[in-house]
């Protein structure tokens, strides 16, 4: 089921890539040390690959990340995440998005979490090429697999969801970028809300190499039994853009 879910999400979000007018890609690779509090309190190595493609009509993006820690020959952290989004642009500001996300966090109480959403977005403000504010809203479907059976005797969570998201990029200078990402997905049946926030500051060191400091918070309103509702992560990473 895990492989089938991830493949379905990937196919859903990557379909417009095959239809785009060209396949010029940009991206960045990230590697750093991550300190966490919450369900796990360890020093971890984190890696991330981000890809982006923009044409006259399409804006496509993919983010893939992993976090892993091993202490005393025992794995204490093992996380894998993937998020793919395709935006069809009506004009310079308005767009329709299709998004798929998949997460496997060994210490979250879930075997995996997945969602697919679609809806309307608007670039409500832009200044130059690197400063903008995107707001989006949509609906979709969530399918999560629990590691243990819950009080109701189920080992899965599946329901329709509503999604609200915002992304704010602000170029502090030619070499520095501030970024804030916010998202909330609320279940329309069980009302379980998953909210995430990532605040980061990126500064160019030399050439295509940058330093990035980030703080991430994830809150699950109805977390599995025995699991903290809130996780926080602080990271310092090196980025290579291409």
C-alpha cells in the first residue's frame, strides 16, 4: 500500500510535466545537521532535493527530503517526505493547483501519511523575481496508515480534507532570502487538523553555495495515542543551487 500510494501521488502531480512546452529544470540540494524536540530529541542528518520548472502556462515543483539518525547501532530517527505540485497559470497571478504529498515518519505513530488536494491559488503580491506572496485554498483526500489500531478499532484514517496554504518569499538583498511557509489541512469528517510552519533564512556564501537556517513546527490536533501533538525542528544546512 505504501508504494502504491506514493506512486499514485507522483503520477497525479507529475502529469503536467509531460505536457509542458519545455523541460528546463532548476533546483537545489541541501545537506545539514538537524536538532529536534518533541517525539524525538536527537541530532540528525537531513538531506533535501528540490526541483522547479516554469513555463508560460505551468509552474511545477517537487520536494524530496529524508532525515536519519543512528545511535548505539539503533535507528532513532527515520523520516521520508515527498511533495509534488503542478500549477496551471490562468494569468500572471491566478492559478489552479494539483498537489500530492507523502510522509513516512517512523516515530510519528503513523506507518505513513498521504494526501492529494486541488484548488485555487493567487499570487496576491510580487516585487521583482524573488519577492512574492502566494495564497491558496482547496479540497482533497487524506489517507493515513496507523502503526497501531486506534480506540475505534481502525488502523487507517481516510477522509475528505480542506487545505489552506501560504508562501511568502522576501529578498532581503541580492544575497539573502527570507521564506515563510504555512499550511493547514483539516479533516471534514473527523476534524483532525494537521498544521505546518517553516521559517527560513538563506544567505549566499560563494557562487551557487548558500547557508540556510530554518525552524519548522508541525502540529496534529488529534495525534495517535502516546504521541506528542507538536514537533519542532531547527536546522542549519548548506544549499547548492543548480
